[in-house]
């Protein structure tokens, strides 16, 4: 014999009504996730861009200031200055890499939001089902996430290589 009602807070409630209630709650949770994920896409992209760009951009400014101080004291040290100036390429690469990392972080969150919004809302348990489109967007999200991580790590590596480059160049200054 199939159950057509259940006790809910002491009252007999028909199963279809309970299913609808649970489905509506699950649908609301998904809609809330989509909204929060969209907000996260914007803020995480901004935060990643600011942090890594600030580190590498600050290094560019510091190196330029150092070069300026050397040139103002002795403009004939061009060869030594060029050694230090070459490190600017590493720091600039770090800035570019951080911008790409921030872009990929945004794309990750955007693809995750797209995946969630492509899920099918149904009236039976589990109340939300993945579709072919939602699975495709989730694969994009994973790929973008890996790209963001790799670019962020490269940006940090560029900073480290640039710092070592500056250290080596300074050791040649007499």
C-alpha cells in the first residue's frame, strides 16, 4: 500500500504537498546559491587582481625608484642599470599574469553560476537535477579554475625570479 500522507508537525499532510514544500525550499536554496555565486565572481576577481598586481606592481615601482637613485648619482653606470632594469620584465610579467589569473577566477565563478542556473528544478527528490548543459558549464568552471591557479602561481614565480634578478644585479654594482 502506497503512502499518500505523512505526519508533519503533528498534522497529516499529503505527500505531494510535502514534496512541493521540499522542492520549493530546494529551489530557493539553488536560487540563493546562484545569486551569491554571481557576487563572488565579481569580488574574487577583484581581490585576486588587486593582490598579485599590487605585489608585482610595487616591485616595478621599487626597481624604477632604485634605478632613478643610481642614475641621479652616476649616469655613467648604464651597464649596471641595464642589469637591474631587466628584472622589470619579470615583474611586468607578474602583473600580466595576475590580470589573467583574476580573469580566470571570474570565469570560474561565472561558469559555476551558469552551471547552477542550467540545473533542472523538479518536484520530486532531490528536487534539482543536473542537465547536459549544467555538466558542460561545470567542466568549464574546473578548467578555468586550474588556469587561474596556474596563472597566479606563475605570477608569484615571476615575482620571485624578478627579486632574485634584482639581487644578482645589485651584487654587480660597485
